[in-house]
C-alpha cells in the first residue's frame, strides 16, 4: 500500500546578496468529498453520450485557418478518461477495490446529451459490478487554442497548442435519490513545437488523435483532488541575512537540520531588541515548527511575527484605502502566512478522518 507521510520537501532558491529566500514545501490537504469507510468498493463508468466523431479534424481546420490564433472544439475520449481515473484511484490504494465498466451507458444515444443516472440505474450498476458507489463520467469537452508566433531574436517560429480540459463527473450512492456530489473540474495541457518556418510548425504539430488521447488521459487525473487527500505545494518566506545568527542557522536549515536552526533563531529572538529583526526571527521560527509538523507552535510564532509587522508598518495608523501594498509589505506577508497556517490546522481533523481509512494520522 502506498504510504502517505507528513514529510516536507523543500527547495531553497538562493541569491548571493538577497536577505530573503523562498522555500517550497509540500503538505497534505483533505479531499472535498468525505467518504464513509463503508464505501470501500467503487466503479468508474462512462456515462457520456455517443456523440460520434468531431465534425472536422484538427488538421483540416488548421489548413483552412489563415490566422495565427484559432480555437478548436473537440469531444474527448471518455473511455480513456475512465481508464485513467480508475488507474489513478487504484494506484492510490485508498479504496479496497476499483472496478471499470468497459462499455458506455449511453452508447445508443442518437443525439448528444448529458443525463444523470437514476436511482434504479445506480442500484442496478452497483449490484452488477458488486460495488458500494459509482463514479460516472458525464461529459468531456475539450477546447484547443493554437498560437504560432515568430521570435526574431531566435529566428524561430514557436507553435503552441493549449488544450482546456473540462470534465464533468458525478458520484452516486444506491441509497440516495440524488447524486452525492458533482465535480466540474478544469485544467489545461499544452504542446509546443519549434521550427524555422511557420509551415514546418503547422505540419509537425501534435496530431488530433494523439492530442485527444493525451488530453483525455490527463482528464482522468483531475477529479483526484476532489476524491482523495492530495499534496499541495506552497512557497514560504525565509529571512536569511542581517547577522551572524541568521547565517549560522541557515547552514543547518540547508542541511535539513531544522531543530538546530530553531535553537539558534530562538536564542537570537530572546537577545535582540530590534522589532524588524524579531519579526524576521519569529517568521523563521514559525516556519521551523511548520516543517517539524508542530502547527500549534507554528501559529503562535506566526502570530508574533504578524503583531510585530503590524507595529513596524504602522497599519493601525494608516488609511488602508490610500496605502500602497509595498508600504505594508511586512504586514501582508505575515498575515497571509498566519491565515494559511490556521487553515491548515482547521483542515487537520478532516484530513485525519479521511486518512484513517488507510491507517494514517497527521
């Protein structure tokens, strides 16, 4: 079984003379849908109407198009999306069993339509497939934008096909008259081609069949953040310059020895009387505790940093409607970090309930 852990991954982006660095950390957030543990077997089905092929191929439309920017609409391959979503669910090992329904439920539709499953259809499918609930793909519209631009500095044409992927997915439980949840996901995928002539770029751009296949496969990954807990990447601010204590602590931080960095920054905080220095140290201490998965202490120190930033930027004495964000940058950064930490703590009980299914607690 895939093991989820509260591991924090970080990347330090260094600049030789900057006193601020950005650290990227990953942490787990709960899914939008809470599935009771009794729902352990799921089937993924194709509920998309048989709408036939697209009226005109991407290649044909491209040949007729004389502009460098053009939109093209397609129907995605729902069968590929079903397989992709089922594979993503199976790989996560979150549910005991993932079943794929091979055939389309709307195969005989003469006209394109989006129709929800009735409760009787849901019950029948659940019994036939021996599952507790159903995830149905209802629609998979794709919209491609083609851009071809010339860059004289490189003497090169760059062709970009940007595909917007907007699948609609519905969750059903046999005991309910109405769907449990409807997911309308949106994201994009792109392909790039470089060439010395515009004709070469057009001739060698991604083919329609491959484009639809890749976009449909990509669509299967989009509902995952709604269905299962997932990892989120965020950037955090770390103050590194100013005095020898800051520099010494950073040596340990770069070696992932956050306990030692925390000790140095904590001692420096007690010793200094300068508000700005205390604010920066409080921020760093809060980040240390966050990386060490101690959200209570992290919030406590982020709150100290926010109060110091409030005093430094004189927020209470200002007319904020006439104040530039650059004038209160310390306060904005501090309050944003504090709110994000509070949201993490608020989500933690929900995350623990969801992760209990696979015996993980944060």
